[in-house]
């Protein structure tokens, strides 16, 4: 999610010059021509008109925008493929300023019946309104039925086929790529995803209760099978009683947990809220890596990855800065807190 390009030039029809301007990333652009928005299917080369069918407020700063492909024609196979294997984004255009920013589509709602949301025709974006932010403020002001132009998909990270376990550090809307990973791993039996989700305020994750991470007492099923709900559940550390009210994203995460369980994979989430003085700490990560080793039948580092996604400051704090080299965004060296920890051979990738 994080950093912005200094300058990128991507050749395509009429030569598109992409200039980075924002502190939070995404891409600004200028046109060589103004006529490349007539394609009916989402594609990475030109903007496609979508209709904003609904706006669902999540908190005082964030909203889910549901966008439907205006032509109604099915989007290309490539979109189905990116859902299966990758973390990906689309660019949203602000037409007056001729700028665009990247946003990460949320997966289709796991709790809904198959086919109710067609993942190729409807896209849902969780967008936080940045104070003074050009594109995020613009989309928040749009009324339903407005036209929004999208370009993509842009693959941010390809999940290797041998991925068996992901520890995901998500800050704020960084939960969107974490949910994409949950969606992709869902149908991989035995694959495991643990999300550490940090928010500034509780309003973004109302009712979210952390899944227990403690090793089970002797005589009970221990480790991953319990932790991910594949067997008898371990009681959550915070409370065993589910709260009466759950926020939209928390509910979706709960539905994803059920769905992954029924597919034989595992998902668990821990919540951290700045306002409650509950922050992700290195011990949360260290404990997870240790438990992973302890509970693996055949401990192996292969296929184990830590993904970090959120605002620039969040990524930098945990994994160090991403770099821009030759007009392309690169991972840069592992720095930050993770750079100082014994990661037991886990790979780190900054989103
Ligand atoms: C791959 C990727 C995926 C992303 N996915 C999501 C997502 O799913 N959801 C989401 O909400 N965001 C996401 N983002 C972030 C998003 O692309 C935008 O960066 C974000 O919405 C802010 O864009 P903006 O145009 O509203 O703000 P901008 O206009 O870019 O401004 C950003 C901030 O910088 C400040 N600022 C701007 N100019 C200046 C200046 N000259 N001096 C000082 N301060 C300044 C603004 O006040 C604002 O607070 C993603 C980013 C990337 C790279």
C-alpha cells in the first residue's frame, strides 16, 4: 500500500506519464491523449467506466464503495486469476485533476451465497478519507449512481504456489490486501493465515475480538489445529462471549474464518487499537513464529511469509522503507523492527 513513485513512464497508447505526488502513494497521471476510457472490460491500459452502486459507511473516516461494470459484460479471465493468486489493486481516476490513486478490491463477501456478488463485474473498495487527500475526498463526495473510472488489475504481490503460512501485519485499510490473501488461501487445504490488524480507533473494528494464541493446556488439542478453529477451539484471550455488535469488516472476517474452516485452511485475527493503547509489539510476532515452529508437523521455512501493508509510516516502522529504483518500486533492504528480529527464516514482503 505505502509509498509513491517519484516518476514512472509507462509506454502505451499515446504514452502515459505517471507521476507520483502523494505522501501516501498511489499514482498520479497525465494523459498523452484524453480518449482512452472507452474499453468495457477492466484492463491495465485504459480506464473503464463503472457505476457506483452503493456506499456503505464503515466508520467516520472509511467507506466501502461498490462499483459495477457499466457494460455488464464479463471481465476477462485475468481478473479471476488475480483473485486466486495475488494481492492486487485498481487505480481510481479523479477526472478534474487528471490524477489516479491505487485501491485494493475487497474479496466477494464470504457470507453471501455463491454468485450473489459476481467477482468479475462488481468491485468493492474500502477507502479511508484522507484529510486534504485529493482522490479519497473526491470519491467520498460522489453520490450513488455516479461514474467512476477504474484501471487495472495491477498485481502488487504474487502468492507463490508453495505458500503454506502467512503472518500479515495490517495497518488500517491494509486489511483489504490481508482479506485478498485470506480469499486466495481459502481454497488451499492446510494453508494458514494469521492477521495482526492495527487501527487508530475502535470504530474501524467494532466488536473485533482477538483469536487466542496461547498454547493449549496439556490434554487438549494444541497448536494450529485449535488456533485456526480446525478442531476444538481455544478460548479467545479477551473474552469468550461474542460482542452484540460487530462492524462490517469484523463480520466479514468472521465469515471468512468460517469459510476457510470449511475449506480446510485456517484464518485467525488479532486486533490492536491505538486509542486503547493496544499496539502490535515484537513479542506478538515472535510468539507467532515460535508457535508455528512448535506446532508444525515438519517444521520448514519454505512457504512461510510475513506480509506488511498499511500507510507508509506503518510499513517503514515494521520493515523499513520501500525504494524507487529506475522508476520501479522495489522492496529495499529489510529494516525496521522486523529487521532486528530473529525471523526464523520467514521471508518478509512489503506491500
Ligand atoms: C498498491 C496500493 C493500494 C492501496 N490500497 C488502498 C485501499 O485499499 N484503501 C485506501 O484507503 N488506500 C489505499 N491506498 C492509498 C491510496 O492509493 C491513496 O494514497 C490514499 O487514498 C490518499 O490519496 P489521496 O489522493 O486522497 O491523498 P493525496 O492527495 O495523495 O494526499 C495524501 C496525504 O498527504 C497530504 N498531502 C498532500 N500533498 C501534500 C503536501 N504538498 N504537503 C503536505 N501534505 C500533503 C494530504 O493532506 C493527505 O493527508 C493504496 C495505495 C497503494 C500504493
